[in-house]
C-alpha cells in the first residue's frame, strides 16, 4: 500500500481540526450562555476574612485567566491557527520538520499577546501579591500579562516560559534571552489586528521566508533560535519545579526537595486555582500538596468539574464564571482594606 501523499494528509488534518474547532465553539457558546449565580455576601465575607488572615498563599494560574484578554485557551475554538491546532505546532518535532511554519505561528502568537491588555483579574492578583509577601504564583501562561499588570517578579514562577524569550534549539548551547521584537525578523508579516492575514490556509513554502533568514543563535552560530516556551512532550525546567517544591516545603532550603518531604514551617493558608482544570503534571499535584499543608482552596473557573483535583471540597470556595470578573470581586474586600459590604 503506497504511503499517503502530504497533500492528502494535510487535507485530513484540516478537516479533523475544523470539526474539532466546531466542537470547541459549541462548548464555548454553551459555557458563555450560562447565567451564573453571583457570589453571595456571606461567601465573599468568609473568603475576605480568610485572605486577610493568610500569610502564605499559593496561586495556580491557567489559560482561563487570560481568556478575557483575548488570549485563547488550547482547548477552545480560538486555539487554532490556519488549519493547525496549537498542539500540532508547539512541539520539537514540528520545529525540526518545518521551522518556518512554527516561527510563523509564534509570530502570530507574539503579536496576539502584545496586542492584548491585562484584565482586572491580572491587576487584582498583582495588588494581592504586593500586599502579601508570602504569596507565590505558579503561572502556566506564556503571554506575560501578569508581569505587565505589575505582578512582582520575585513572587511569580512562569513554569511554561514566555513567548517573549528565545533560546538556542540545542539545549547544550544554553543561550537564552528576552526578545520583544515584533516581528522577530522583518520577513515575517505584522498583521493588524493580529491574525487577519494568518487566517489564510498558506504553507511555509509560499511564505517567502527562507530558513537562513530565521533567527539564529548568536552564541553557537550554528542552530536556530526557538521560542523559550515548554512545548508538548518536554519537561518543565528543573530549577523552576524545585523552586515551587521548596516553597511548598517551607521555603527554607536551596536544595532540591522531595515532593513528599515536609518541614515544620510549611503551612499554606490559602490556594487560589484560577482558570485551569489542573490536569497536567505537576500542576495537578499542587492542589493536593497545598491541602496537605493546611490550605483552604478557592476555585475560579467556568465550570465545576465533576471529577479530578480542580473541584471544591468541604470548606472550599467555588466562584463560577469569568475569572476576569470574579477574581477582582472576590479580592475587593481585602484590597480595599475593609470587610466585604453588600
């Protein structure tokens, strides 16, 4: 049996992704059509009192935090570019096969993130961090909206990297730096608004960009630069994982700490889980570890999950709806310096 032609495989992929995109859109429309009950005054007062008394707060941030800023989640109708899903291009193998196509995709994502603005939830979290020096945010987003909102850099761990950092494709080289150039090379288009031209079904072969024009590593002068984000199939940076582990274990050791170890001062008072289903490791384990360390948990999501770790237990708070609205509302009583008043 002869192998399938590239054109035929591309057609199959495009049809499958179009079907999946329609499915995600129906789920998005359904979620947005729900009229959620607003948090009660009693619930907000209880939450405000606990925030006020909390010294060590862990925040787990997911894509739902930035959705209201126009940054689509991977599992949404907006998580597609041309005929590709984000998951198909955010991989090492995709870059090896077609670095031009992958850099076109990231050129679009960088424009999209640069054009977005931090929403009220980003700003509320930044204010909370400044008032609570014992707070640590574990950020799964790569859009830098938390930083642009003024979140203290020493209190946030961007475990998936950033769209605005680049690194050598060869990890052995070790080169990495910030890069906010839009576009990253002149040959890539700047669309206004982001994505207008990129909605076309075009291939890298017709883009007019050559591989030798893509950004190359200035250190080794051999390899291409790639986005310094964690791609599917890659592990998280060990130093960042160890940093979170140390914090969960009391923050009093610079050595790598076993996830199950504990120290006397590892009390966690509160955990905020914002815009994430926490299905990916190690994020999936942070909720259980925070509970074990004594934390009460507050969830801010579009839905209450019926299974898994991102669901409330007795004594938790569940804020259902848009995180951009609910996070500032929930934190208002504390940030205003007074109890919640209905």
